[in-house]
C-alpha cells in the first residue's frame, strides 16, 4: 500500500475550501497573527508592536480577512481574539510550531 492509497485525492477545483484555506493561510503575516492571538485577545496597537515590521495597513487587511473568514473577531473594546474556529486552527498548527522549535 502506498501513501496515495490512504491520502484522499486532491481536488482540482480551484474554488475548493481546502484551496481557499491554503490561499488565506499562505499570505504573509496570517499565521503570525494567529500565533499572537492564540494565548488571548490583543488590541491593534499591541498586535502591531508584536508583529515587528508588518505595516499597519497590511495588519488591518489581514485582520479584516481573518474576521471575514470567521477565524478572528473584533470585540466591542476593539481587541481582536480568535473565534472557536481560529482556536482550532491554532491547535492544528502546534505540531508545526513544535517542529520549528526543534
């Protein structure tokens, strides 16, 4: 039995949910935002400070995309936090972060 026998066939549909997720997550700063929000909510300025050389306009755009996709939400006090869907994404990324830590 080969890996191809147990791994589902990839869909060629460019509009599939998996392709859309990879396109979103592959954008610069998206995973870093998830990483920074994973422990808890942050305001825009604190998040911007933690992001180093990410511009305010790019951060605002990425946050808007994450809110639109239901991964993050903006609270009434203008803080951002992960939604349950975003928290699940954060948990799914822990093996990557463990791998990167060595």
